[in-house]
């Protein structure tokens, strides 16, 4: 568990227990594969953000936020299972994916099952804003993923295209996590709206950092092969910057566009992206989003959760896994 989650350690332990209960089914295979996914780990960032959002309100009660926190992680898990099918990923966080162990058919149905279970949990939340926001978020997340698939190997993408995509793919669920924890506890609109903006900004920084790590992280620490996005033709911010600013644009465009990339080609491409400043530029943009996120914290009550949210913002841009 990340050290700055100490404030909510007991609540996160409860979320973890409820997650294991939620994935148990009469079908042993479904239970085994779901449990395998849970045991693969993860930061539990989305449930943690919902709990901390709730703790920004003096009327925080775990019972009000618990179904939401569990549902958020299940929605996230569902997207991971589907992503691994689409990306043909055999490892995640250094462990075999559900796809690797049980194949595409079970993985697809497991993702659907987790999402459906999350819907049931969300329906028990007393605050009508919760299902409304999560329904809208889920639709837009799908739009982001479809946009990513449809633009693979498209070297004409702009920074605006990229921001549109990662907002839907990643930032919206993180923004909803921050907002809805507070809303579930009855926080006023000015508080849960500030939390939503905070979540949007750290969600954008999170995905940009993820895309940088795909190029520069230690493979063992990352838990998947370096350059996975390049191999799949996913055009990320460092690549977009490099395609616009590299003195070797034509060569870089050919490398990025290559449908099959061996190890040598991947590292040549990463080298060109780094040489022209694509990685440094992306890190700066992530830091700008973190700065914007921290500015939103001034609109929150002076409670311990506010300091923890600030520490999370710092972690998002500095993480190496």
C-alpha cells in the first residue's frame, strides 16, 4: 500500500475484503480468474480517491462510500481485462494476464461481468449523482478506447487529439472517483466540483506519465515490455512532439508507422523521441497538470484528506511504475 494511504488504511482494507466478496460467484472458473486479477495487485488509486473525497466532508461515513469505492475498482479492472484482450498482452505488473491464462473468450466475459457487478453496487448508492456520472463516464471511456483503436499508426494526430483521447480513456474515471466520494457524503457542489477538477488534472498527468514510462521505465519495474505503445501503433504525447520537432521527422515517421517492430527498431525510435526533447516536453506538461490540480485544493475544507490529496498529486507525476 502506498505510504500516503495511511490515513485510509482501515477503509482500504475493508474495500479489499468487499472486492474479494464481490467477485465470488457460483462458477469456480469465474471466481478463480477474478481473484487472479485482484491478486495481481494495483494501486487501488480510484477507491482511495473516492474515500479521500468523502473525507473532505465532515459527514463522512464509510457505508456511504464503500459501494462506490468497490464499484470504481471493478470498473477499472473490467477495462484492464478488455485492454489485455485488445492489446494481446500476456503480462501486467509482471504477472500473467487473465488473457494469458484463460484466453480471450473468458477474458471478454469476465470484463463484462465485473462491469455488470459494478452497476449493481452503484445502484445501491443513495446519491442520484453517482449513477448518472458513472454512466456518462463509462460511455466516454468506451469512446476514448475506440478512438485509440481507430487512430493506431496515424502519425497525423495532434496534441489536441491526444488530450481528447486520454481525458476519456483515463482522466474521467479518476475525476469521477474524486467527485463522487464527496457527493455520496453530501458535500456541497463547490467542494465536489473542485474535487472533480482536481481528479481531471491528476488523471491527465497520470496518463501522460504512463505514456512516458512506456518509453523509459525499467521493464521489470514496469511489469510489461518497454515500448508496448510503439509496437501497437498507439501515438502518445512524446511521439506527437517528436514527429513535429525532430530534425529526422521522415525517418521517425517511417519507424513509428512500421507495423512490425523488433527490439532494435523500438529502441531506435525511443532514441529519436528522446533526442529531440519529446520525453522532456511530456514530463513538463504532466507537471503543469499537477500544478493545476494542486490549485484546486484551495477550494476544499482544511482537513487531513486535503494534504493527502496533495501528496497523491506529487506521486502521480514522479512515479516510476
